[in-house]
């Protein structure tokens, strides 16, 4: 298995950016057949502020069968459409990949 986690910090000047970003992921990323698991949503608050990062607005969690599938996902036309149509919604992004 290969996990691809993407953390997004949206533009605070655009209060609808988190919802637009989640909608964009649903439209462009969910249909990509290479993903074994898809989950995208807004940050959940936690009482554990000492260990839980609550500075971001949206997270994307994808699981692939292999790194090769994740590599193919990166160049899939729908992923490229997501980048082209949604990149304006975030100011910062951090990716965590692991096997």
C-alpha cells in the first residue's frame, strides 16, 4: 500500500475556499480509478491542542495499491484538472507520502 496525505492551508480572505476545495476534490479526484481509498474533508477540531495540528483547513487522504499507482495518479488528467482549477484556493500545501 502507498498513502498520499495532502494538507491544505486556504486563503483566509476567501471564507468559502475550504468548501470549494473539498468540492473540487470530489469533482476531480474522487473519480480517479487508481485510488483504493479516498477521503477529503475540513479539519476536525480536537481538545488535544498540544499534539494535534489545527492550523490547516482541508486534508486529503488517498491510499493506492502501490507507489506506481500513485505516480500514475499524479499525471492523470483529472488530477491535472484539479490542480489547474483549484490551486487558487490554497496558499500552502504539504504532502506526506509513505509506504
